[in-house]
């Protein structure tokens, strides 16, 4: 199979979908890999490394799309790329269709086969979402701490405090992978953390593994409203696989918070879990509503591409090898986890959660 890896062109997206090590593995399996020139540069990976691993270097994205049977990307195609995708071409990437109807319609029109990292599922876990969720969860605290600083528009509070001065209060909404890593990171910095979830078994598990400065609380509108006046930083880490995220904090609820507090919406890829959320970029990451800082960058892990590229390809490569060796149809037939990754096939939406979101 011919596998193409174009350069990511979304705002400040510096990751690449395949490392030289991944190229070497695919080439050893008898496949050809075509990488756009300088595609790995921002992840610290040179064309020479890709050539040494056995890749062919092409000068434009168009050449890569024209040549490849399977395209591997990190982020969803953006409008400049829609016209490059052809019928029956396999696109293997993060799509997050539930929050982007324009993208959905473009991919239906393209008649491509869209296999989404975020809906590949094994034993109720999402193996291709986990590594980026780990990065995003940890970074959410790093970014939240930064935007709590006064020069950045925050209230001017240090997350971990100092001896004699109380630490900040952090609320994490969602006890999945993002929420767990966010809570651990915030707790490690010395903040007082509350993590909320709607699953009692999950809260029991979290209470066993979390340090003493993390409280677990059942998630409800009432409980969120009770804690918001005391909260400095909120991390939105809610995920319903393939579907749009629910709004857990409304515009009205922002009035309960102190000016300069920060909301970080990691769920923005799936529409966001705050009513006032809208996607932002690394170039312009924050905006204020009702005096509350909103950080809603849609590709948070893109800011640390070296770590993110390696973490992502560790997870995606085994699936890429299956798809290349067997072809997408046989690979999905033999692997239920890959079958669940199919979102659109030749113009038809086949993912139930995406179809329900748009009433298809």
C-alpha cells in the first residue's frame, strides 16, 4: 500500500502523523511511504531521517494526496485540503465530526473512507485518544496556571501557593484520562483539587489513586454551582465518544466565579463543555466572558510536538500496519476496534454517535 503523510497546516499544529521509526516498520512490511518535505521539522524530525528510514520525500501536499492510498494525519482536514481528497481514499486521523458540520459535509462529498482515531475502541477505552488526552490533561494545568497570572489577565494567584499562603482551588470536570492527568498534575503542584464525575465506581477508583489534596465529588449542576464561587481554575474534561460534549457550565453560572478565574475547555474538539466556549488557537488562545478567562485551544498537544508525535505514533502505528497489510475493509472486518473507528464510508455516515448528532 502507498501511505502518504502530509504536513499539518492547521494553526500552530506542529505534530506529524508518523515518525521515521514508523516509516521503517511500514517499509519492512512491504509498503511505500510518501512524506511531504519538512513535514516533521517542527517535531524535531528532518527529511534526512525519513529518507534514511525508507520514505520518499515529495515537495507538495497535492503530490502526497495524489500518490497515496491511505493518508495519515494528526488533525482533521481543513478547507484547503478538502479538494485534495479523492473517492475511496482512506483518511486515518482525528476528525471530531460532532463539532464540525462543514467538515462532515465535505467528507461526505469527497466519498473518502474516514477512519477516526477518536472512535477506535477496545474494551470501553479509546486507545488512540488516550496518549493525546494524557498530554492535554497535563498541559491544561500548565496553561491554566499561566493564564491565572495577572499580566495574562488572570486573578494573579500561584497554583500551589507558598508557606503561609493558601494554594489555588482547581475543579476538574470529568474523571477520564484527561481529568485524571489534570488532577494529578494540579495536585503535584500543590493546588487543592476537586474532581467530579457521574460514575460512582470511577470516583471510588480515583479516591484510591489520588493524593490527599484531591477530593472526589459526584457531578451535578447543584454541586458545580456550590463549588464555583471558591474555584480559581476549571478544567473541562468531559467526553462522550463521537458525540457533542454537554454544557456543564452555563453563561449564567460564570457570574458565580471571581473575575480573573480561568476555564480550560479540553472538550472543545467535541463542541466544548462550557456554554461560552468557542475554539481558539495557540496564536490567540484566550478570551474573556463575564470577566472569566477562557482557554479553548482545539489542538492543545500541538504546542509540545516532540512529546505528542512520539506518544501518538506509539499508539497509531500498530493500527496503521493492520490497515496497510490487510486493506481497510478486511482490517475492519477482522478487528472490531477498527470497525468502530469508521465514521464515513464512500459518502455514508456509519458512526451512530455522529449520525445522531446531526439527525442523519
